[in-house]
């Protein structure tokens, strides 16, 4: 099963420095837990239970680590979701292939459309 975990932080209520600190620790932990990163998504070929357990474990470890700095990680996280995916299509990325274009050798059939008042 293809699992994805999305984590979004609350930049509206927390400083960029705190969010960056939390994100860096989470990203490192998720990589160590077997996820690969795709922007704000963490992807893995794991079943739901395994992916959720590992992701929650990472956030719990980061919570314990940053508590000494007075950062409450669960307060900084705005969204924390798991979902199953089949394929990721990044619509912001340049196309991987050029579209195939077919040209017609004989355009004579289109001449009535090219000339005004042609019948």
C-alpha cells in the first residue's frame, strides 16, 4: 500500500523560526522512519497502521526533544493527515514529455476554412 502523510504547520500563530525548527526535526525524523519527502508530503510503501504509527512516533520524539526549548510541537502542527495514494502528479512541475504533434501533409481539404466566402 502506498502511504502519504501530510504535515502543515501553523505559520499564522507561530514564528517562522519556531516552525522552521519543528519542520527540520520532523523532516529528519520522517526520513529516518522510512519516508521520502515530496514537498510537504512524506511518502512510503507501508500499510496504514505502520505509516501512522511511525509518523506519530516521529512527532512524539520531536515533541520530547523540543520541550526543553519551550516549544509545544502539537500546538505548532496545523494539519497531520495520513492518506493512501496511487500516483502523485505535481501540476506545478514542468511536463515530463513534450506533447505528440501530428502534421497533415495534405492541407487541401482545409482550404475552404482558410479562404473567406469559399464554398
